[in-house]
């Protein structure tokens, strides 16, 4: 074959280009530490890298989920421990109160402590983690519990017009919407009386703090046989007014709303006018579970709701609500019946028997809940372990697919460079001389 | 017996021959690096001998240069052109494929895949306080899709410009070849060798061959005829009415030539379609604008005509969907190809040349169109890039659509976008499942931006209904997060029973910690959706089609898989795989073709290239011969001196 100068230089140029390309590839791989820099370097591997990266990203998210849930469970567990402490103290107090030698005063001291304990219980069940109330079911934005005093309304004396002297007979109260009145406030109504002494109507005179009594004059109901009437003052406040309570129109009758009574534990409605939550839909939210995805397709619930702690069925199949139990205990300490409506001589006896039993049932229910929380914590721990292992495996595979072997690339680089230098040297010697050099 | 003067003239002839040879040698040397130059050889022959009567026989009369020929192997030229055509195709398509690959930027930390995994992760851990970062990440995903779409469209526009300049180049080259062809013929007729002109012509043909496959036929007097290799319909190769196959013919029945050696013979050129727009009120008629000879500088070259792309479909009255699809496909093919066969003036003609598309007729038929569909070459590569870009855009669109439909369906719990009413009906007790989506998550920004009120809110009723009905037109280019949500991320529906309420705030069943709906969207990354059905040619057009045509299912608590589909990540990864493989193949092909071309170029150089050493040797050789011839003359001079001055004292 005839070889010309241009062939030599063309060849040299094209080979040099190949050498430079090789060097560039190695240089880029060294600089990025990655074997694959563009999809076209190796489409199959590139797609595998993308899939692995996606898996790792998902796994990192699962890890975050697990950590979140674990911390939530830890908080729950601590709170449940505190609930246990409170219940144990209640139990101790009940044992003390069962002592027949205890005086009324001593029992009152016990009741005072119980009142504080109920408030403490409410606080514990309102434990907040990362802006969420842990015992609130899915209603994580509102405190699940609050406490209320059971308000007691007592009719006060009736005064003659202008005179600060009580009338003879007292009125009785029939109140159906009591929370609407402010606690520890005296209310007074001005009565209108006809010639026979029957009360015909009234105007609200003082309606402090919210003015929830009807301000327009109200007409009394038709008198019964004895001339007694009922005054509907609005908002569920009804007064039963006996005949002859007032002498002339303008006599004033008073009644008081007292909140000196026992503390009750109730679900929180977040409405100061009516703190107890009664809306069934919202009560239902308290029972809803929170779920967390710990790996693909594996979803776990991790919360304990306030009602789990408060409401349960004991081993005898009776359903028990701690809220009622506590109210009952208070009433028993007052020497009243379960609902506190009337005195009961057997009340103190119940304290160390049925009441104590109920509290103990609650404690054992709490223990079983804590056991479940413990089991969930274990499950989270093992999910975290698995997540860690999986992440490590995926990262390992990704590294094997994507990363360069530095040793190998270094050797490749020096090889390529040697070839490049050698090519330059040889070509420089071949291209330079020509016949001209030797013609004189 | 020849005389001394005869020897004298032998010497003179010798000097002349050697001088000519030296001339050729120096021409070779001076063109040693000229592109396309083939070395020339002075053919020195003995002149006619003299017969001597005295029985000595014939006496030589010296030498003369009978021809200066170029050393060239035309078969190598043929092969080089073949491979240049293939090389041209892969080079042009590789250039843009690598650009597309760069636009996708995968595998990487900033591409669509990464944004998508962030989007789904956000849904996984959404709480009231993280809703705003979710909405921003969603907007970022939409923006990334939008900009990828725009960049792919830009690639198409750039390719169009390249096609235009290619068409202009080709016509220019053809004119030059034609000119040279004429000159060569003239010189040849006058008995001379047009070596350098032929080299130039060969070089132009080499250049032309990178644009598309050419056929070169040798004709009389060193002239040539050039034709193009086009796609042939194997079932009906003589059908000149097919706009996308077969060679056109001229009205005289002759097959189309790009360079015709016969004087006044028909020749073809190419024109470039710059624009094609639908005629308003018609589904099959379009206004086509093209520039004669691809020359867009002179507005006089602009020709506009109307054409009915469905003229052969027998459309009567309303166009059917099937006919519409055919028309759309034809429209797509034309806008991807853009090169028209034209007459020598550059005016487009029909396949048989009988109809001239100069805009004089009100409406042309589909068969009047004749597109130039080369088998290979740069033009073919550019068409292929257009097709590839369209395909990737279509796939991205399907992905955006699938994402929007599925997220919107799960987010609202409403399988069909429905019709909203204003004012929003109050929640009933017990709540019933909503029939309309009052808060679509992803919207079509083209329509939505015209319907937001002053606060960036889509009001239920007309504004929202406009947006909901435009949902089926969502593409990667216009997908965007509903501004109503961006302005107030707390509206995002995450709770299980949110499907029963127009807005999540109305939901009284679930507490704010309820996140089942958000988890369903987070799980969407593992759900199978039939994205192929969502492409341009697919059957699924709107949200509800996922559940009626596709096999996905939607209930309050679950989004069911379509087992014939793939996950969104798999679908996207397939697109990347596709691009990567195309680019890799193109690169490999270029490398292979380059090697082959190099080998052929080496062969060509081996035959036609100038070797300086060789020429130097020749130079010395001819110099010596020249000197020797001069010596002959001086010797004869001395002899004559003897005869003239020495014989008589």
C-alpha cells in the first residue's frame, strides 16, 4: 500500500483523538467518583442507579417515620407511667379512707388531695409531643382532657321589696342547663305578685358574667292548685316559686351558683362556655388510630388514646369508666350516694371495697396497655433495625453499581497517559523527517 | 538517417516534457493539503518514430506529454459517500440526543426523579405544619416538568432551523454541482482533461452525500446525473401519489433528477415548510407556509397554500375520531419532516409534477403533497430527532397526566372531576360522597391562570368548572399546583373522610392527625398505572378513564393497582433508559462509521493522496532528466560547431 504524508498525519490525529477521549472519560470518572455520569454511559446501569436511589430515598423517609413513631411511643410510655403513679396514690388514699376511725375532716383532706390528683391525671393525658397531643386520637390539635367542678345551684333567700330581710318560704330550683351560668355568682330576679299573693312573672335584675338570663320580663306558668308557679327564666333556668313567697311586686328572690364542689375529669371540647365534649363525632375522633408506614406496605398503628386508658372492661365483664369511678369516689367521700344526690351511710364503706377494686382494675388495664406500648416499641426497634440493614444493603449495591474503583481507575489513568505520551513521541519522530532533509 | 537538427528537436521535446512533468509535480506539491485533491500524473509517451530508409529501422523522435490525468478510484468514492450518508445521519441525531439527555439530567440529584421522590416523601410525613413545604415541593416538581417540556420543545425548534439551513445548503450544493457539470462537459468536449474541476465536483458530491443518500450516474463527456435515494413503498413502488414514499416523477415521465446532464432537462430542488397551522373551523384543513429552496432570507420565497390532509378519507359531514387521528398523524409526520420536493424554481409540486403548490388553488388535496423522505443521511437524522423529541414529550405528558389524574382522584376521593356549584352545598348529615372535585390538586395552568380570582383562588362554579374540564388537557408543559392550595396549604386534604366534604375544614369525622388520604398519595409511587394508555395515541383521556378504561380502582381508603401498568418511577426510568440507549447506540454507530470512513479515506489517500517524498523524488528525477536533455542540446550544439566551424579552416 502506498503511504502518503497526509495518511500519517490523519492517522496520528484520529488516534490522538481516541487517546484524548479515553483520558477525558477517566478524568471525568475520577473527578465525579462515578462510573456512570450520563444515561448513555450504560443505560441499564443508569436506570438501576435511579431505581436504587429511589429505594434509598423511600427508606430514608421510612426511617424518619420510625424515629418519629418511636419517640411518640416513648413519650406515651412515660406518660402512662405517670398515670400509674397517680392511680397508685389514689389506691393508697382509698385504703386510708377505709379506716373507720377517720373523721369527716380527715376524709375531706383526702378529698382535697384527690381533687388535685384528678387535675394531674388530666394534665398527664394532655401530654404533648412535637405539637401533637399523644392521647388525642386523630384529634391531635386539641387537649383531649379537662377538668370541671360539678356546679351546684342553691336557692338563696328572698327579700322583701327594699328590706334586707329574708322572706319565710324559699324557692326551689329546677335547672336543666346549668353550665350556662357562671360559677360562684349570685343571681337575683324581681318578682311581680298579684293581689292573692300568686307570683305572676319576673324580670331579671342582675345577670352578671354573660347575662344568660332572659332580660325581658317573663310570665309565670298558670298556678297549680296551691297557687305555686314556675318561672322559666330562659336558658334552661327554671324556678319553682311557692305562693306567698313575696308580698308585693318588686320583691327580690336570689339564687346562687356555687362551684365549690368536686373536680370532674371530662373530655375537652375546647369551648370555655361548655368545656365538656359531648359531640359524638368528635368523641369518635378520640378513638381513631394514628398509623405510620415503616416499610413498603407495612403500616402500624402507634397511639394510645385517652379513652383506651379511661374506659375498659374488667375481668368480670363490667365496663368501667375511670371518670365515673373518680366522681363516685368523691361522692362517697362526701358521704353521699354514687351520684351524690342524697346522703348514704354505706358510702364510706364502699371506698375501700368496690372503689378500691375499680381503681385496681384500672391499674391492671393500664399495665396491659403499657405492655402493648412496649410491644409496639419493640416492633419499631426491629423495624428500625431492618430499615438500617436494608439501607446499608441498598447503599452497598448502589456504590458497587455507581462508584468507581479508585485503584483500578488510577492504573487505567496511568496506562492511558503512557499510551498518550508514547503516541506523541513516536508520531513526532515519524511525521517530522522528509526526503527534503536529505536533499542537498 | 536523421540529421543533427532532429536530435536537437528530440532534446527540445525532452526538455518540454520534463518541464511539463515538473509543472505537474509542483502542482501536486502545492495541493498536497488541498481537500478533495487527487494527485495528477503527466503521462509521457514517445512521439511518433521516424523510419530511416537505410535499413536501420525506426528512430525515436523523443517524448511528449499526452495527458495529465488524475489518479482516482471511483469505487472508493462510492463507498465513502455511502458511509458519509450514514455517518451524517448518526452525527446529526447524536448531537441532539445528547442535548436531550442533558436536559433530562439523569441520573442526578436535581432531575425529575429526585423531585418526584421528594414529592412522595412529603406526602408520607405530612402534618398541618409541613403542608406548606409539601405544596412548595409539589410546585417545584411541576416546574421541573414544565421546564423539561419547554427545553424539549426548544430542541425541536432548533432542529427545524437546522433542517431549514440544510435544505438551503443542499440546493446550493446542487446548483454548484450543476455549474461544474456544465464546465466539465465543455472542457471535455474540447479534448481536455478537467481534472481539478472534477476534484471539486467530487468534493461537493461528498458533502452532499452527508445530507442524504445520492445516486451518481456517469454520463457522456465526463458529466454526471445525480438522484436521491428515497424511501420506497415495497408494495407499490410506482405510486407517486403517496406523500411519504417513492420517488416523484416529472410530467414527461422521466424520474426525478437533482442534477440533469441533458441541456434543459428537468431538475428538482427542495423547499422547507416553516409553518403549518389549522384552518379555523376545520379539523382536516391546514395552511402550510413554505420557503422556496429553503431560502428564508428573501420573503418573496414565501408561499402559502391550504391543504386538506383528509381529502382521501371520504370525510362526509362531521369528521370521525378515527379520521381525526389519521389527519393528526399526517400533521405530525409533516411537521417532523418539513422538506418538500420542488421543481427547479423551488416551487413545491405533486408526485407527478402535475400540480404546482403555488397557492393559486384555494385548496389542495393530500396526495398533491410530496415530502422528501430520504432513507438515510443528515436530513433523516434530523427527522428522527424530531420524532424522538415528540416521543419523549408524549411520554412526559403521559406521566404528568397520570400523576395529575391519580393525585387529584385520591386527593378529592372523586373519580370524575364533576361539576361544581356555587355556593358550595352545605355538608349533609350523615355526609355523602362528593360528586365534584372542589379542590383539584394539580391543574392545567393554561386555563387555570385565566380563572383565578384576585386572591388567586378558583371559585366554585364557572371558574372552577373551566379548570376541571381542562384537566384532560394537562401536559408536562402546563401541569401546576392549584394556586388556591399554594396560597393556603392548610386546605390540602389528608384525612380519610375528606372525600365526603367539599373542603377538609368541613370534615367533622376525622381529627387533624388523621392522614390516611395523604398516605394513599404517598403510596401512589408504588401503584401501577397504565401510562401508555395516557399517551397521545392512548385511549385514556380524562381522570375517570383511569377507573373505567384503565383498571385502577378508587375507594375511600385505597387506590387499586392496574396490573397492566407500571409505577411512575418505572415509567420515567424507561424513558431515561430509552434516551440513554438511543444516545449510546448513536455514539457507537458514529464511532464504527468513523472507523470505516477512516479506512476508506486511507484507501483514497493511498491512491489519490500526494506523497511529498514521492514528489520530491520525482522532482529530482525530472530535474535530472531536464538537465540531461539540455546536455543533449548542448552536445548537438558542439557537434554543429564541429560541422559549421571545424570542417573548413
